[in-house]
C-alpha cells in the first residue's frame, strides 16, 4: 500500500515528517559481539547523567569513540537542560548514541503496547534533541524475547548486547573491572564489545582511562556501529525546537511502564515526529542523491 503512493505524496511526506531513507539500510539483527578484527567498542549505559561530558572528553582526547545507550527517565530526566546540552556535546564529538528505552523496565515483563511505548518515548527524545533515529536499541538488563526482538526490528532497530561485562554497575570493584579488561588484552581477543555504565563514579574517574591506555596500542577504539559495520542511525535530520512537551512528568517513572496503576499513562505506540535535514531535496534513492549537487 505504502509503496503505491504517488511520488508527489512521498516527496511531500518525507520532506516534513516521516522517516526519510538514508539510502543505506541494514536488516536489523541481534549483535552480541563486534565483527571487525582489531576493534573494541566500549559502551556506556543508563545515562544521560553527570559523567557524560567527562567520559566523552576522555575518549576524544585519546582519539577514540564511545557509545552511549540512553534512557529518557532513569538516573536523570533526559530533558533536563544540562542533559540536553551534554547529549548534544557528546554527539557533536562523534560518539554514538543509541536507545536504552525510556524507563529501563525489563522489556520481557511488558505487554506489546508497553514495549512500544518505552521505545517510542526514547526515539522521540533523540529525534527532538539530536534529530536522529537510532538504529540500535540495547534492552535493559540485556533482557529480551522474541516479542521484544520483533518489535525492535519492526522499528528498524537492531538489538545491541555485549560479550564482555565489567560489572561496574553490579558492585564490582575497580580492580575486578580492570581484570576484565586485562583478560581481553592478554587473551589477544580478536575484538570486544564491552559493557560499562556512565552512571558509576569510578567508571568515569578510573576505568575509562585504564581501558583507553590498555587497549590503545593494539586496538582501534570505535563505536558499536563501526565495529559491526553498519550505520548508527536510521536517519539523520535536524533537532527540534524545545517546547513544554519536552518533559518527564506524566511519563513512566524509572522501572515502570505505561498503562498501569491508578492513573495509567497512555501508551504511545506509533512513530515519533522526525524532521528531515532538508525540506527541499528529500532523498528517494541513493542514485538520486549521488547525482544531486
Ligand atoms: Zn541499563
């Protein structure tokens, strides 16, 4: 049905809202490891929080790239002024941003509408703040099932897991987390996809420097998207104008979901508004774009 729409309708629609094609698509997959050799992706979950800018700077100073999987309403509200500024700062520095869902609920315990809502609200925040549509979603706790997977795939997103866990958010000591890094280095692993958390003080103050120093010689430190060889975003448009609707009030609280409790929050199951970079030259196919000025 969609494919039969008139060209003019498609042009008009993709120019304003909708999801414009980048002309580069990958079939969504579940990634549990990097693919490219000699690359390590260090990934940081549960932010945006107070350590985002510092971690971003440490990677930038080392000529490395980090990957952040954000929540909308977890340690802080993603719409807090400092969080918005820090997210834009890390993104502008070339670090990758992915979805960790709105409220960090265990998706395997939610209904289909609740899962959609958790993904929608996070996508909406990234569309508003950065003007991007994420191509990767990391399920909270790494917890997913067939339903979660098919919903994510339906939203064009791959699931991003990991193969190495520093356990920094599970109360592990710094020494333990460092031993996890050492194991990767001494075993001469082909590559590694490593889990950390932006929200842990010592991850920012100790682990990041340790990992950067340890791995820099032998490995290229890249984003998760780069180490699996796909685009980090389904589409890149422009950030939106901030309004009163940019709020965490009236949204699911950390660990909670829509549609429950005495005053249930309405579940959002659609696709968020996305503003394209250009309203005059929407891209239909890579061929058209390649020939455009
Ligand atoms: Zn998490």
